[in-house]
């Protein structure tokens, strides 16, 4: 029974190890074409809201056009350079939505003498730059998995910031802003990213434990408390802080994210049922205890009651005016710049969807919802395509954030659910929302790159072998350098300690050190152990974060920027998936 | 601007929005199909696997060693030996195909180890070396005391642990 003879099972062996995906092309040219159309939509909308301005006061049209055009071009180039296989549809969709949003904010500025469009254009530029930076530095989204618990802490801090006296700012009864140097920022918007990262990291690690460990009561298996404790901590932070901040919209968003991700990870419908029961209980409790929640519910259920309509703060005038706007828009809308969306309060942030409904009609709003739908499907597509559980959960979770936020907003303005103050992603006036949503888009793009990248497997080519050789040479070189440094240091120390018997010892010590440094690997073959130990030593000497291991280094190679580590990371990503199939021309 | 132009622009803009959406949907095409090639691959490999399982040897890990390493570097280790665990003492000749280690009967080396995940780890050849990669297992894959977080090159004589099974490559 020692050696098993080999049946001809090459395909079986290889197909067990990997799954074949559909052939993917980079499709960057498709993206460029669509980007041209998307920028055209944005600029066209900005011109159409007041065509007379094209001739005279065209600063806004120029500025918004330039930001959208140059921004998308820069992002396109970044994608070409850093994430060649990223999804080609995400960027055009986001640019189109952003352009439409700027146009509507500008249009409302024109009739209300606000100046929100200028800062929105500025924030668009900042957000696009941030997205570019994320795409440039986040070559492998799995790096985020290492900061799972940092993200939990960060989420807590971000959500607590507005509660700090002096820093926090209370507007319209909700305390979700911080004010720094005269500018306001909503940290909760960033917290939705960090929370998604935490949920993804935690659930991808502990999925099996949550599913399988624990007592079984009837048909339901309850997870052990300690497996779920960090999740509930995150949930409590989100909900607790938001009860204190009195922002119902964000609370629904975070709780929805929590539910969506736990369902995605475990595929147990019971979580959704339990969650919805909790929401119902929480909603009832909140409506009894908090006056503002009760007022919201009242203005939702009895919106057309004149008394509720005219109530000074918290009346239903906003919702009802929005509904009137939608109805006057009809099927085709009044035309951009032709309606009166400014009659609705917060027409450029919370109620921007009704403004679009009035001016573009049902057809236009459906188009906008369709664009969001496309964005979210592309996010889920990236989640399905990527191979690691963390990436799957993160892409799906971030898409879920967008779709939940959209649901809360659109459901609110159409009186399907109580209206809560949330921004429409990519469209509403508000820098923090724009920034965090663009970062979400960038992360989804980065994940879609790993999802669509061709998997090259099987016997290595000359090129791959050269890369491995270069990597090993670099390791050896680093090891040699390290050994030399160590020898020198030891020599110096020995010289200081005892003077003359230094030389013999130092030589011997160095040799010992190289093998003793890696107790992890029992040195069975002297040569192999020496190489391994040397590698670990070299890496712990060169790595930025102190002691790192040979297994760690190739992973987050971005910081090192060296070709050897990068070659390694490429190689490991190509790990055996069937016979070498260059699924498209790219990498062979 | 005339009434007609305004109306044309108004409807033209709506049309542009929908043209944009339809061009995206049309260009997505079959990209939405997930793993479109998968069924074909499965149907091809299943009968062969069954045939392999029916033979006297349940472990179908072995692949006849391919005709050496093309580049003429030092040879890859060609045997996988189980040092500890339920399959202790067994050895598997390695070829040039990746080897899946795990509890699952589908694995190329089914470990029969309760502490191993179904698809636990994978050994794959690259050039003159074998690389070991953890496939997101619950209990991890260890080379010595070191839990793997990325694929690492594995030399002959370096024991590694999958669940409670300790394995090693031999030349």
C-alpha cells in the first residue's frame, strides 16, 4: 500500500482543484466608449438645465464638464495600469449618476440662490481622486482582511465622533455631522465601508463556526455566543450610537448591512426573519420612546392630513410636495430646468429623486434606478466571480449598502416606508456621501479585477520560472546581506566584550543563528532548512512591520514595490487550476 | 430657443439615458452567466473520476511523472509521504498536476481526517518546485508552526500539517 500506481486521471485531478470560469477580456475600450457617453450625459444635463447659460455664465458647465471628463479619464488610465480586468461598466454608470446629480443640484441652485453645486463639483474631484488612490494602492483587496478588527474599532470611533462635544454638530435633530474648520463631514458615511470590511473579514473567517458549532433547538441551530459576540458588538455600536444620534436612516442602513452580510455568509433565511422581527420590535419601541420617530411615522401614515402637513418641524409637507412633484412630472417629465423641484425642502439632498421625477418623469427616474441596478448587479457579479470568501462578502456587502441606501431613500420619498434622511448615493449634495460612495465603487472595481483576471495554471513558462528565480535570488541576496550584517554586529559586540577571542565565535554563531531562527521548520534536509531560515530571516529584516514571515511577504507586496515579491504574488494567484489555459491572450 | 428644439432636447436626453443603459446591457451579454463553462468541464471529468475510484486503489493522486522539467533545473520532488494521521505510511507519486488535499472524497488525496476541511489545501507545481496553498480551511495548513496565509514553495523533507495529518515531499 505504499505506492499507488497511477491511473490516467490528469483531468480528474486538475478539475478537482479548480473551476473554469467564463473567458474574460479586459474590455477597457468598451469602458472608454461608455465613459464618453456617461460624461456626455453629465455635461448634457448640466447644459440642459439652463441652455441660455452656455453662452454667458458658463463657469459651472465648464468646471463640472472638466472635472467629470478629466476625472473619468484619469480613473480610466489608472484602471488600465493597475486593474486591467476590472469591470468595464461600473465606472461609466457612476460617472453618469454623478453628472446627473451635479446637474440637478446646479438646477436647484439656480432657483434658490444656493451655491451647493460648486462644492459638489469640488467634492466630485476629491472623491474621484480618492477612488483613483484606492485603485492604485489596493492591488489586492485581501489586504483589507488584515485590518478586520481595526475596522471594527474605526467604525466605533467614526460613529462616536459626532457625539463628542465641540466636534459634533446637530442639524435638524440628528447629530451625525462633525465640523472641522467650518466644513461639515458625516463620519457615518465612511463607517459603512469600515463596517462592511469588518463584517466581511469576520464572517469569512468564522462562517463555519457560526454555521456548525452551537446548540440545536428545534429546527434552528443557534450559534455559540462567543462566535457571534463581535458581530453583535458591531451591531450594538451601530444601532446604539445611532439611537443617540437620532438618525433613523443610518440605523436602518447599518442593520440592513448586518443582516445582508450574515445572510450572504450563512445562507440561512432564519437570520432575515429574526432580523426583521428585531426591526419590528425596535421600530415599535422607538416609536413609543422617541418623539422624532413617532413624528416620522405619523407624517408617513397620515401624510395628507392638513394638521400633520402644516406641523412646524417634522410635518409631512416635504413628503407630500415631493409626491406632487412626482405627479406633475408624469411619464416624460417637465424637462430639465422646467419644473419647480425647489418647492420641496432639501430638494438637492434627501429629495433629489423627486426632483428628477418631476423633471425627467417616470421614464427618467426608471433610467436612474436602472443605472443603480446595473451598478449593484456588477457588484454582485464581481462577488460571484472572485475566488476568496472575503472578496465575495465584501463586494456583495458593499453592493448591498448601495442598494439598501437607495431603497431607504426612494422608499421614503415615495411613501413606501417612513422618510428618513439618507443621501441618494452618488447624486445628493454632500461631500462625505460622495466620497465614501466613490471609494465603494473603487473597492468593487478592485475586487472585480481579481474576479475577472484570467487564471493561468499548469506548468510554468520560462517567464514564470525567471520570476521565481529572481524572487529566490533576491531572497538569497537579502539573506546574505543580513548574515553579513549580523556577522559584523556580532563581531563588534564580541570585540567589545572580550577583545581577542571574537573572531572564531562570530563565524560559528552566524551559522547557528541561521538554522535556529526558524524553529517552525524541523531541519530534516540541512540545505532546505538553511534556505528557509535564511528566507525568513531576510524577510523579517527587510519587512516594514517588524517580523513577517515568508508566507506573508508576497501577499501585500504593494508597499515593497519590488519585482520579486510581486512576481511571487502573481504566481501564487495563478495557483493550479487545471491544465495551463491562458484563458485569454493576456498573460501567455 | 424654439419650442421644438426644447422638446427635442427633452426627449433626446431621455433617449440618451436609455441608450446608455441598453448599450451597457447589450455589451454585458453573456458576462452575467456565472461559470458558463463549468457544466462542460464537470461532465467531462466525472466519468473519469468514477473510473479512477472503481479501481483497486482509491487514491487517485498519482500522475505519471511528466517527462522531467523542461528547463533542466533541479528536479521537482516526486513523492508525497504521509508521516502522521489516519493515512500514516502511505505515499503518493506526484506528477505535474495540482494535488488537492482534504477530507472530501473528491480530493486527489482524501485524508479521512476529521480535523481537515473538505477542500483543505492544494499542492501545485511551478517550475522546479511544489507550492503549498491553503484553500481557506477552518483549521489551517501549517508548515512547521507557521500557518499559511499565502502559497509557499515547499522543499523536499519539509513536513507540513493538514488537520492532524502531517505530510512531506520526498524527491
